C-alpha cells in the first residue's frame, strides 16, 4: 500500500513541476509571439498600400466573427480588413488581410498572413479576389483545399457586407 501512495505522490509532484515549467515557458514566449504577429500584420498592411498610414477603427458589436480588425487608409477611399478563420483540414488559424476600395466596394487585394492548412490553397487563389465586388462571382472554390477556399470566400463576403453597412467613423489609433 505504501508503494502506491509513494508513486502517486511522485507523479503528482512531477506533474506540478512540469506544469510550472510550461507556464514559465509560456510567459517568456507569449510577448515574443505577440510582437511577431504584430510585425506580420504591419507588413501585410504595408503590402496592401505601400507608404500609407492606417487608422484602426472600432468594430461594431455585429461585426462578423471572422473580422478581427478594420483599418481606414489615409485617403478615406480604401480600407483594410483583417480576417481570421479556423476551418478546413487542420485546426490551425488562417489569417489574411483584404484591401477594399470603399467607393465601389471592390476588393483591391487579398493576402494571406498565416496559412496553416495541410492542403495548399494555390498561389493564384488570393489573386482571384482582386476586382471582385460583393457577389464574388469570379472566385472559385474548386480545388483540393475546397473547405478552406469556401471559408475564405464566406469570410470575405461577410466582411464586404459589413463594410457596406457600417460607415468608417470611429477611430482608435493611427498605425
């Protein structure tokens, strides 16, 4: 009986030590990961509109779940929408940015920030969104990555509908 109690105590102590080590590693790496994500987002914004300044806008309560951030570009005729989806072949998050001409609600560019799927979506897929309006007629979801493509298309359509129905007025910070 004593050997079972001793084994249980050793295992509990081992689990506590490992849990504390894991928490320590998380506390050390979390700020670094957050900073790298911020840099990747800033690089994606710059790729959308080189040399522009961006003002982050407050999202309304009814913003689509996929929309994680909204930016007004310095000339007020363009917006950049950050989107994030978790769907497809893996449980990893796929994040991307979309530039939108707010005068005619057409997409200027779509670019992936992170793509964690095991099946490639193809390099031409983001380019198929350029020039598209709310109907997204020219965007096809046929490919081996059909689940991801369909989710991206759905998120883009929801973001365009959100932009069309919400004026870009509330500002948070200039980036």
